[in-house]
C-alpha cells in the first residue's frame, strides 16, 4: 500500500470554491489553482478523461481529470468510492457548464477498505444508520444537517445566556448520592476510595450550592445519565441545560425558558412558526400558563385536584386504565391521571403549572397552599421539554422531603434516592436566597427544531444494545 501523507495543504473547502467561482461561464478557466480534499463519491471514467465528485464537510465539487494533465491518471480512475484524496488544480467550468477542479496533482489520503456500495445513495435501515453513524453521515445529508443544527443550538444557547449575565459552570458527573431528580441511576465503583459513585441523574443540587456561594445566575450544559428504558423520547445518556437565578420565582424563569426556546428558533430557523410532524406549531411568546387540574378537567371532564377525595381520584384513574398502588397519595394519583389522559394531547406550547407537593421533592410549597408546589413543565407537541421550580430554600422542609424519598426507596421504589444528602442540607443552612431554576432537554429541543420523532436522530451515537460478538 502506498504510504499516505501526514498532512495535506488545503486552500479551500468545496463550498468556498462553488461560491467563489460561480460566475465562470461554460468553457471558461479561472487561472487559479486550489487545493481541496474529501471523499470520492462518484467516478465516471471516459477514456482519456474522467469525472469524479469530491465531497467534504461543506459541500461537493466536480473533479475533472485528463490523461494528458493529471498525474498518475490511471491510478486516479481506479480510485474506490469512499477513498479520501487531496487534489490540486485549476478552477474551471466545463463546456457542459459544470464548475470543476481540473486535476493536475492528487494524493491518496486514506483508503476506504470497506465498500460503501449503494449506501452512497442513502441508508434507510435504522439499525445501520444508528450503529454505523459514520456511514449514515456520508450517505444522508439530513443526518449531517441535524448534527450541525445541534452544534448551532448549543452555541447560540450559550451566547443568549451569556448576554443575560449567566455564568457557565461545570459540576461533578460522579456523585456520592444519586440526587437531584427522581430516576434510577447508573452505579460505578471508585477503586481508590473503595466506594460506589453514581453517574449524575441531574446537576441541580450542585448548581444551587453555587447560588449559596454567591453566583446570582448560573447554568450548565452537559450530560446526565438515567438507568432506565430506551424509547423514541429517551436515551440513557442525554444532554440538558440547567439554569438557576437568584431573587426569582417560577414566573420569572418561565419567561427565560420561553424566550430562550423561541429565540433559538428565530435565530436558527428564521421563524417561531414551525411545522412539526406535519402540524403547525407556534413558539411565539408568551406561552399559555395552565394548572395541572385545569388541563385534566379540559381533557377528561372531571374537576380534580389534590384536595379531591382519594376514592374519586382512584375511580377516575381506574377508568383511564391506571393501576393505583396502595402507597399513592392524591397528588401521585392526579399526576398519573394527567400523564395518562392529558399530557400527550397538549400541542401547546403550554406551561403546566402547580404540581402536587407529593411528587415534587425539590420545589417550594405553593404560596396558596402546602399541598401544591410552584413547579412547571413546558409541554410542546405532546411532550415535556423541561422542568422548573421556585426552589425549596427551607432546610427543615428539604430534610423532611429527603426522608420521604428515603422511605419510598426502602419500600421498594428504586427511582427514589435512598440516602439523605447531608452536604446539600448543610449548604441550605448557610442560606439559599429566593431562587428559581429549570432544566431543558436539549435532545428534545433538537427533535422539535429538526422536525424528527426519534431522539436517536439528534444524538451522534445513541445508546444501542451491543452487537452479538461485541464486548
């Protein structure tokens, strides 16, 4: 095998060549030599001349090779589809009107030992697309566009938050206690400490400790992990934005949330009026605010709340096909009714507000009554896009909530934390000012902006069952 070079001096991307020399007329030569590099996508030898398509990350450009001009012409026409090459040559437009690089010199940069074959015309098999993403990205322009959109969303998200005075921080991924959300964690072992740690299910508690430490506005964009099922809306590792703002309540951060999402749509798509799944979706602010009880009544015709008799809630839940467990209180039953009958029918966008305290261990009790908390979930196109609170600041109330979680864990609920986070409680005892925050699922936001129904489409390498024979 010919030894490949260590580097190649590229002067232009394909898109720059297309843009820079688009005025050339058929048969015209530019007199300018460029260096381009990428994969050979098509090859059409025609005797003493050959045409090929070179594609890079930006676009594609035609290569025009002549036996009398192109070095190693015979080897050029024997290139395999998928080979990486670097090319030097003059920018010309052929007599048939195709903008091209007339190849004078070229180098093989990497050999494609696996044959892409018909995959160049697009990969349809979902297993191949997700497991061999490197093939999918070359074969399907839509896949590359989604990952570029992902990068743009995160970049613009950061810029918008920086412009509002938020400070970006990083908090631990290895947690001594699985806290910050109700979820089943992944467990790992630290050899030096000879103790188990948990991959974080949420960064919330560490971020609020930074607010205790004097940061008025903080955010983190990063991975969280939940050892739970895989579905079109769930991946075991996922990316979130978590944000906290001192001296604010949940009415304040609802505005931050909706303006951030609508602003990103406007920045990157040019509009807040989208189409998702063939249906119109308007992200223009302000979004509707409605209580969980109001929305359940609209969907079911039943006027229910956390103050409703448990027997009435059980009856409605049973009619909806929900198996009510003995340990569920009115708040848990109401939440189950909402999720079964209401949430997926909400096109929105709508902030579902005022959740039962029973299912919200980190949110502050509602100023209108202790059975509820000041919590919201923004629902867009039938799915929850985030979760936000007026934060619980009372260390005594927080301890009681943690103890409730631990009791549920002891009773067999492995999504509840079984340990009391004494470090976080100690931080609260130093004083957490009035604070509100939210988590926003970046993967789910990308699904909306990219108009796709499966979360795997917006993750470069989604979690898959290992192939047989893999370790």
